[in-house]
C-alpha cells in the first residue's frame, strides 16, 4: 500500500524539471520505482535511469555531455575495469589533455594550438579506429605522417613502435645553448653523441659534429623501420615516411 502511494506520488513528478550539479537540467520521463527513474538531459537529449534520491539532489551524470576537458564525450563506454583505467581511455584522455588542458600547456607549451577532430571527440569513434590499428607497446603519433600537423584525427595519426617514437621525438636535454643538437664542446673540440649518450667522435667544428649525429640518427631510423616492416608491425606507408625522415637541428 505504501509502495503504491509513493508510486502515485512520483507519477505527479513526470515532466518536472530538476537541476543537476554539472550537467544542466533533467526532466523526469518515466517512473518505475524509487531506484529506477528515467530522466532526459535537456542539454543533450540523452535519456538515462537514476535513483529518485540522486535526481532530487542533482547527482545525475550525463555520459553524452562533453565532460572530458570540456570536449570529450565518453558515452556508454567502460573506462575502468576492476578499478584500473583501460588502455583505450588512457590514450583518448591523454590526447584530449594535450590539446585542451591549460595546466599541461603551461608545462608543455608546444601542445598549444593542437586539437582533436570532431569525430574523435566521441570515445565511440576513437575506439573503432583504436581497435583496428593499436598494437601493444606502440604509441600514438600525430605529426609523423604530416609534418607540423597539430590535429589528432584518423587521417593524420598513426601508431608507432615505442623504440622508434622515442628516437624520433625531440629531446631537449640533448640541446645546449649556442650548439647544435647533441653536440658538446671540450678543450676547443666538438663532440657528437647519440641519443643514449654514446660518443660518435670529436670534430673540428660544431657543424661537422652535428652532421655525424644526423647521419647516425637517420641510419638508425631506417634500420628500425626495415626491421618493423619485415616483421609486419608497420605499414608500407609509414615505412616510406620513416626512410625519408630528415633530422633537423632545433634552435
């Protein structure tokens, strides 16, 4: 009898609008019981079921609102399994962070101006591309296929073996003021070093020392590209980009 009374009372709230703490207003659409009340988020049109208590106190979360750095839409995707964030969500969330986190931009200003394509703002769309292309131990790269690119999208991004990606990525610890990348000077001579600090020899000018580093790095990239192509880990398109890769100095 008491349950029937409560049900009848909640029927009076169908159509009523309640505010939420972070996702705008919701409208009550249907009442099943106090544990299952269907609402519609007025900002997105998404419908979901919540407890009556949570609706009353504004504790309804809209999975289809741009809640990740104000841009990303999670949808119905699972982001954690047994308390551990999924690889898919880590990659997607990290991509959004690099593009839209002002806190990260203060530390890494090179990401200022980067963006994510409209499609990839939806985790569902990124997930589809991810499961086709991802390989364990590979990293997401946005500007290898398209030099200088600042847009993360399915047309511009590629997964690259971590060993190769670490080699290609610029390491500012290799750069000293007034000297080319990976060049040091001692007692009037110039020394060139690999990325892992192995000396390539001494030279009479900083330019010659840099050219030694440049040759070593380009040869190493070509060698790794050939290895990964032969084992079937990378595409011929990526291979062709890698064997044409030119090492430039950073000023």
